[in-house]
C-alpha cells in the first residue's frame, strides 16, 4: 500500500464538501486532471470507490462517510498548524468565487468591488447569480461561496454577518408636477406606483407596514428587477419605494430625487451568509473580510450601524 500523501486528504475533504471534482480542484488551486489523479490514488489506497457519480454530483460511499470525520480532523489540525487563512494570497491567487446577490447589490457595490479586485487580486474571478429559492441549497453544496442580501429564511447550519442596516425612501421624478419637497400620505395614495418584487431585498416589510397603516397603493407597474426602475421613474409620474443606498446611487444616474415616505418604515439588515462547512476555508474567509471592509462606513456613502459580529443561524 502506497503511503498516504497529506495533500490527498485535502482533496478528499474538499470533494466530500462540494461533491464535484472540478469545484474541489478549483478551491484547492490545482488542475482538474491532477485532482482526478489524486482521487484514483485515494481509491487505490483505501480499496473503495469513495465517491460515485450521481445526478446530484459525486456522492460519497458509506466507506467515505465513515472516513470523513477522521480525515477532516487531520486536515483541520494541519491547517491550524500551517495557518490556513494566511495561506490565501489574493495578489497571486487564481480562483473563481461564486456569489448570490440582489440586483441592488449589482448596482450599488459590485462596481466598487470589481474595481478593487482588479487592484488587489487581479486573477480572482467573480461569478454572480441572483438570490433565489435555490440559494440555501447552493450555499450548502458549495456551489456558491457567499450570499449578500436579506435572507431571514435560512436555517441552522449557516453563519451570517451584518454588513449594514438599510432604510427606505421614495423615488420620484425630479420635475414631478404634483410632488413637492414633502411626500404626504394623500399624495402617496393618490399617485400611481411601481412595485418591484425580487428576492433578498426586504421589500416584504414595506407591504406589511403600509397595509397596517391603512395605505393602499395604486400599482400601475410590476417589475421583477430594480435595474431599470430609475429610468422609468424619471420619464413618468410613477413613484417607487427603494432602499436608500440604491436611491442615492440612482439619483446620480437619472433625474430623480429622494423623499422620506409618508409613514415610518423599519430598517432591515443586509448580511452576508455562508455555510458552516466552509467557515474555515481560506479563500472564503478572505472574501468575507474583503466584502466587510468594502461595505464598511464611508466606503459606499451612507452606510449606518456597521458591525463585525458573526453569528450562527439559530435552530428554528
């Protein structure tokens, strides 16, 4: 029996986590062909297939399931000795990170994120997808590294970190003929509105508060994205409620202005979320810190009540 190379164990653990040879190789910074060779050596060493290809990915065999806790312990002990977090060097790293975001994040902070990455980690690639019903599963499977947004539905097994708190504003055309310097309840109820329904933005809060306050919006346009909402508002007399950071960004791009809503709307926490399986992954740790620093006070304008607290999602 050939001696067991410690680097093989890292591939075993990563493959167990993400259930994909290519994804495991990507996370470890090695070629897929090299990962396949190591997997064959592991199979020969343990005398077991270890992972079998299924419709859900590379599923571990019963023998691999029995080995995983022991080998994970070995890898984690080695990582602590080596200083695993410090071993991710962004300046020379060649890695693809996948992030689930809202279209608000795409508008507000992604340009700044990518601009800084070009400077600090030129070979790091970001693949973005929208937050949705599959985000929790994809985080757990390792298909996605990080999700940024409002996700109160996450279950135990995830970590979350509040980046900042957002409140809501009304967005109206700069030359709106009937809306002055203040948004009254009567004007708000009389005008036609845009309703944007999209995941991860906390907009369900708005509907609940308005309903409780007895305010009925006349919705003239339903949208599933915020990407074009400012252009519509600027060229019509429609109103829309948006998060403040988005409103401030859009007001720099289109002739629109921000007004406080006629009733007090609660703020909500924008958080980054990740699964506990990847809590100590060196690249994931770096990415989370990078996003935290970018969205800190003063980095993107008006960001309030920043926190570095990381908490596990409690059991329901």
